[in-house]
């Protein structure tokens, strides 16, 4: 049971301090044990020990891969359906109570976040519905919106509303409606006005749905401070089109999925497509590589771009030089040349397509160009003047007369 990363200080050794004590042969009295300190995480307990690749239960001695605190907590609480199995050891009640207290605290915290999330959705729906009603009134569509119930959550606020002829519509996508009864002895003529009203109602429903989406898009752009010109993007137009095709089981991807799995997939697909474009006419026009160093938020970077006569420059790598700098290295000529050699070997493994390297006027990258010329005898290294021109106009813009006019 040793080890545990020194985490046994609050869990072990308590029995010797607070256990039963004898009184010189007299009847022993049981001393009440103080409660264990609460846990902020299951890994704060000395019997659930984190390892490099996962965690280990010191109660049953089993090790698991992946640092999943929720699974670890369910494991020691002996809860089923936790993907790691229940702990087979006999855990004292005081530890089980502490685990249960942590589980209740985490559950309450999760429920509070969920309620806050739903309240925000309700607030957004209420504010947008008021704008939608005003917009529809200006367009001559008389739609009365009911108040949104507090338990609505993330559901649409247009689940039920009435239009100008008094007919009640249950849902914007529903095919059935409740029509007002008409006092007439002739059934067929009496139904004709209701059919006409139904057609008019469906037209109003479509207009109200269009206005709802229109206001939702506008409110999203205004509230999130997104440039208005984004609506002209073909990607945004495709986003709106494909949204019509999803079903009720569609789940909006969260930020972790967008910045993780989907980002990696998008990167791999785009990188493969750009590589195919660059190599399509490379045997005719050759390949040119461009590079420049940058430091953003104290992060040393090196940009590598590639182009051909028919394809504008594309970024093929943004190299993070932090680890190299931490080891005492510098962005010198040898290091910069090695970064370019790696990408040239990927795009031109037979060394038959590369003919040009472009760098700015910095001495380290100019020397890197000379190293690459020696490595690839068919290539030339040129001084890229656009960087110097940019710096020149940047300096001019700082002059007081020009700065005032600007």
C-alpha cells in the first residue's frame, strides 16, 4: 500500500491517533473519530493514486489507463456502468461517505450549470421573440406569440402560436390544425373558408419561421461581435442550407470537439488538398518555398510556405520552436535550414521540383538560404522584398503629419 505520491497523509495513520485507547486494565472507551476532510477531487484521496498514464485504486490494487476522475469516483463508490468495474475491496464507511459527499457536490454543481444554461437559452429566446414579433408586424404578418415557459430549456419558442384568423397551430412543422367551428347546415361549403384560412396560415407560419431564423442570425452576429461580412461567406451559406437536413437527434458539437477531433480532421483534409494543388503543376513550373520567423505571445514560431506559378503561397507548416529554445538552441541558419529540409523532403522526395527559396533580409535566414542552396544545387535563394517594403511603409506611417492625416 506504499507510495501513492505522498497522498496518504490525510487518510492513513488515523487509527493509531484516534483509535481505541486502554486505561490500565480498565474497560476501554471508544473515542469518536473526527470526520475526514472533504475532497475537491477523487485524486486528492490517498487511496486513488494518479500515475503517468492513468490512475490506480489502492483499495483493490487495480490500475487503469486514462485520468478519468468520474470513472475513478464511481469505481470506489461501487457504482455499476462506469466502464472500469466496481472496486472489489471492502472500503470503510467513513471513506464511502466522503466519496458520496464528493459525488453529491459534483452532481449539484452539474445541475446548477445545466439550469444556468437553460435560463440563458430562455432569456435569448424571449429577447429574440420580441424582435421577431415587431419584424412580422412591419411585414404585415399578424402572429401572436405566447409567453415562454421557464421549463422550456433549449426547445424552440415557436412551439405554439396563433395567426391572424384565430386558428390555433400546434407546431410550425405540424400538418394538423384546429379550425373554428362554423354554424352552417351544409358541410362542404362550410369547410371551404377553413381550407383557405389553413393555406393562409401555413404561409404566415413560413414567414414567421423565416423571420425567426433571420433574427436569430442577426442577434448571434451582433452579440458575439462577429463581422457582418461573414454572412456573405459561402461556408456560412452552406451552414444554413445543411441545417435544414438534420433530424431531431442532431447534437451541436461542443467546443472541445470543435477544437479537437473536428479541427484535426479539417486540418488533415485541407492539408492534403493543398498538397495536391501544389504538386499538380510542380513538374512544369517547379516549387518555391518561403519562410519567415515570428514571435507571438512570447512563442517563437517559424512559418514555412510553398507556391508554384499557378498556386498562390500556402502555409504548409507553423513550427513551434519553444522546445528547441528551451534546450538552449537558437533560430540560427542551421536550425532554419533543417526545418525547410524536412518539408522539401516531404513535397519533393526525389529533389527534382524545388528551385527557389525566398527569405527576408535577416542574417540568419539569409544564411539558411545559402545552406539550402548547397544542399539543393538546382535551387536559388532570393531576397524577398515585400517584407522590407512593408517595414518601410510602416515607418512612414509613424510620421506625425501622416499619422494625423490617417
